[in-house]
């Protein structure tokens, strides 16, 4: 009897189980994003936990193989890994609310969340490769050939799982359907290995799966919190009508952050103080007399709150938007009252758009609003990007951006100002209130070569508010400027500068 079909069966199982593990790893980032966002620290937790589980599983699988592991052993591990994968949806509904209510830091919450959800599946799937490789070696004397083949297939399976999930599965299936499908796939992989064993194992597994499914259903674990899952975000739209003084309003939530609130009847009504400030900076810059046909470039569309306001408040304004995610634009059109006729929308990275599609175009105002909570696209804070922005500004143009940082020593903001100060003559930071204690807050930075703004800006329209220029106070408080880096394309230590937001409960 030929042993080759058996070896090929082991090889296929290793290939597919490795693919399933990477599917789970890729889905982990999206699954926890609505609770803790996505950052370098969350992905570090995911990769570290999965690798730790895989390492432990490899060791257990090797020991088990030496002590009499069999096809049945591998089959039962695959059944267990399928159950553990399915249990992720139940555990999430129990762990996530408790961790969010805790006083733990963001990095602790993300680590514990990943550990509770994905460590056990990683351990179980880690057992498969050494166990089946050892079983294959008993059927073929070519040790090097078998070991090399199985390791290569494990790596290829991991590659397949990564690309298929990132490029296709998340967009077309959604996280919960992916996890359910992964569990089913693992159950199916177990069937050939359990051939000839007692039916009680299969029946018990089916009962456990049914019980798990019932628990998940009771906890609403099958319900996807996202209205739409794109390549970049979990996108939700919520009713914000109670938050406005009249009419209707809706807000867009990207992952776990409210990214913008749009008023249906009054597009120019800007609810968030920092968004209104960015408009008031434009009015102040031209002292209330903005040029006819004023041109805006928005790096980041999101809910399209600011582009809608500009469309409503500025006569004959020319509006160009670079929004990376076309799904965000589509949701804004469908649910956030966006009518982008007359706007020029590019679904690409802002830096690429400026460099390629708009390389000879100049704007009166450039706004960068792409910073996702405390996750910052590194390439849009560097000196090189600032130089690119300046090259696309008119001679008396204005550049504004917003950043989330800690108060009272915002190291990220200070480094950003240092970076912009090497390119622009006038760089200032603004806030709408002076906190009484350490907290996270949104800062607005303005930069231009045209004129020095006043120390206080009072609103000319919309809500009655005032904003204070905090440039001197920020630059002279806390960490000396000499100790903070200027951002370049080669060196952008953003996560280090906002580490206090991750390592304390202030960042929640």
C-alpha cells in the first residue's frame, strides 16, 4: 500500500491549518479595532501573542509526537482548534466590555484582549505541524525532504492566509463570517484524521459547537458592530440628533472613534470645537474677506464634515479631497447627507495625489485630517510632506491639521511644530479650553508664511466659541524642544512620543 497519499494528506493539512492560523491573526486586528483602535501597539500585541501561542504549540506537538501521537490525536486537536476559534466570538462579548470599563491602559487592554481571544487557537494550531511532520517521517525515510516540505508548506499556507484575508476575505465576508468559516474549515480538516474512531468524539464535538453557538447567539456575538468593513476600517453610522440644537444629525465612527458629525439641514454647522476652529482659522487668515473661488485640498475625507461645510459656507469654493478608503466616501454619500457633486474626490493617499495627479496645482487652504485617534500615518507628519504641502499652497496660503496628544506636555504636537517650523514662517498651536488636569485632547496646528495670527480667535459664525493660541506655553512647558526630534521620512518616532496615551488610562 502506497504511503504517498497519506503523506500528501498530512502536507495538505499542515498547509491549510497554517493558513487558518494567519487568517485568525489578520482578523484579530479588525475584531478588536472597535474597542481599542488600530496602532503599532495593538499589532505588536497580536503578533506577539500569536507567535507565543504558536511556539508553545510547536513544543507540545513535538513532545506529543514522541510520546505516541497519532492521526486521531491530530484530528482531535483540529476539532479543539475549531471550537477555540468559534469561542473567540463568545469570549469577545464577555471580555471586551469588562476591559473597557477597567482603569487599565490601552496597551494593557489590547494585550489582554488578544491574549484571551487568540492565544489558545494559536497554541492548538501550533501543535499540528510538528505532530504531522513526525507522523510523515514514519512513512518516509527521507528526513530532510519531509521536514523541508512540511516547513515550506506551513510557510506557504501562512502567506496564503495573510494575502487572502487582507486583500479579499475581510472586504467580502466580514470578521465574524471569517471566524465561523475558519472553525468549519478546521472541523472539515479533522474528518480524514478521525476516520475509524468512535462516533462519540464527533458527536461530542458537534454538541460543544452547538452549545458555543447558542452562547454566542445569546450574547449577540454573531452581530457585527460594523455597518461596513473595508480594507481599512470598521465603518458605522449612528444617530446624533440629540446632540444638536435642532434638525437631524448623524456621526461616522471609524473603528472606535467618532470621525465626524454631519447636520442634515445645516451642512455648515460644525459641532466639534476643533473642526469649527479649522474653519475660523481660514476666516481669520483672510480677515473675513476670503478670496472668491477659494480652493481647498483636504487630506482625508472621513465623514466629509469639513468639505460639506466649505461647500455650504464659501461661494464658488473649489474643493479637492484625497480619501484613501472609497467605502468611507460611499457611506458618507448614502447615510451622511454628502452631495459631492462639484468636489474632486481622489481615492488614494494624499501624498501620492499631490505628487502625481495634482503636481502643478496650488491651493489657498490645505487641511490634513487623517489622524485616526492616536494612530498617525507617519508619512503625513514629516518635513518632506510639509515641504510638499508648501509647494502646493498659494503664496498667502494656510495649512491646518489636528492631532490628539496629552496635556500638558504634548510631545507629538511639539515635534510636529518643530518639523513645520523648519518649513513655514508662522507655526502655532490652538486649543478651545485649558484643562485642569492631565488629559488627552485635540490640538489644532496652523502654518503659513503670510501673517501672524492673533492670540485669541473668536467665532465669526456657528457656535459662540473662542480659541487660544498656546504656542509659547506649549513650547516652554515640559520636555525641552531640544530633546524632541524633527520628523523626517527616515525617522518618525510617533508612537514613542504618544506612549503615555497607551500606557495610562488617559488615552482611553
